[in-house]
C-alpha cells in the first residue's frame, strides 16, 4: 500500500474532518426529530404529527403536507419533519437579542466554547480500527491511499477526549455569568457544581477499561475490551457501563439531571437570555455531547465496531461457524448502531423519569457513584493483576 506524502495526508485529514462534521450534523437533527416522535409515543402526546391545526398560510401548508405523508407506509414516520425544518429556520432568522448590561464579549464567546469543545472531541474517536476504506486507484491524487477509522490515532486519546470535553462547562458557566441575570447565574453555578461532581465518578468508571486494556489509545482500548478480555472482565465492564451511563446523563444535563436548565425553577437556566443561533449553538452542543457520551460507551463497554458487548465477542468468536465470519469482524455500522441505540436511551429516560431535587443529585454523585466507581476500579485492577 503506498505511503501518502505530507500534502496527501493533510488532504485525507481534511476529508476525515468533513466526514465527521457531516456525521454529526446528520445525527443531531435526526436525534431531535426522533426525540419528538418517541416522546409523543411514550407520553401519548400528538408530538410532531400535526402543527398549527386549522391555520392558514405556511403553518397550515405544513399541517396539510404532514397529514398526506401519514397516508403512505414508511414515509408516515417522517410526518412532522416540516416542523423541524421550521424550527431550524426560526433559529437562523430570529433576532439576536443581547441584554443591555451583559458582558457582550463573553456573552458572544460562551456558546462558541460549548460548541467547539463538543465537536473537537471527535478528533480522537475511532469508528473502526485500522483502515476505514481505500480510495480507488482511479481517484485523482489520492488513488490507492487508505483512510483510517479516526482522524487522529494518538496514544493518549482518552485523555484528549476527557480534557477537551471538560472545557464545555466553561461555556455554560460563562453564559450564566455574562447574562447579568439571576436565573442564568443560578443555572451556571448549578452546572459547575454538577459537572465537577459527576466528572469524578465518570472518569473513575472509564479507568476500569484503561486498567483492563493497559492503554489510553482509543482504538487499542476498544479492540482489547471487545476481543481481548477474559470472562471475569465481564463484571467490571457491566458495572462500569451502568456507572458511566448514569454520569453521562448528568454531564450532558439531561433528565433526570437537567438542573442547569430546570425550566420550572429557572425559566430556562443558563441560556435564559439567549436567542437565535446563540441558543442554537447550546442546543447543538447538548446533542453533540450526547453523541460523544454514546460513542465512548459503545467503544469501551458495548464492543464498539464489533457486534457483541462487554467482551463477549472475543469469548464467542472461536465457536462461531465460518459462514458467520462477517459478524466476527469490526464494522463501523455496528459502532453507529450502538450510538443510535444509546441516543434512543437518552430520549427514553427523558420521557420516563422525573427530575431529581438538587440535593438528591449531589447525594447520588458523592455518596453512591464515587464509592461504587472506586470499588469497580479495584475489581478491574484485581482482574488485571491475577487473571489477564
């Protein structure tokens, strides 16, 4: 296989960045749309099945189009998509209001920090180990060159992900402070306390895969956790997954941990004073962070690009017949499917579990999750020392 030149490597990296951006901006709107549909079914609401009933003009036109879509099988699922398009247009065209006494520079910077911190994390996430695809030989300039499954395969990939993702809290805190308003400030302070509290058990839950795999490289960790673990490693993987997913809900400010917003207490929390695309950036950052949390859970606990979760793939591969060999290999479609399932879980929990009180959230983090994560880490270390 030919070795790319420096210029070719830069072009390939730019193509990978473009692919990641396309993936994110396809998954996020579909997640928003799916959230409306799923919550509508869970809570027996009309959801996105009809809007502006009885109205005329553009809203009435959307309503009529959606009912016509509902008469066609399969396409009926997409009934409600015009409402999503209308919301996107509203965010883009809505007037950008800035409070008179806000710190304008910080007020402008805060949503950008949250958005950039959320999307830059994908630089170290690998969708499949090794080569993702190879350009055909007839392709101009890049013919015959491989494209890896991740933008950057660095040895400290997990540290990069955790370090950059943590920066996102600055956007929320600065948004609350710069608004110069009581409710946003309370939301920002709540977010700071909550994220600091849940960063500790989240990191400890991810240390179990680090100890078991003896690596911080994203693709190496995913590979070893999927096909290189003994049967005893199943226990810390399952416990670690449940701990990590719980902390992931808190880190992304999703129900039942959405105290930074808490609309029945703080109007809209830290982004009360934001409108237009500044609010849209916070909205996008939340759903991108959900995708990042789902990607990490998929890679380190659910087998990543392999089919089976919790290291079962490596245990069962020797017993699978030859005609099932495709299911014993890593494929990006498995990785993406697990991300989609976990995104559905985020929506499912939102429509099922009510919000905790603030003191209950702090108690869960410090009194229960941190001790459980420490015990799970010790268990993983014991398995690494005596079994692996």
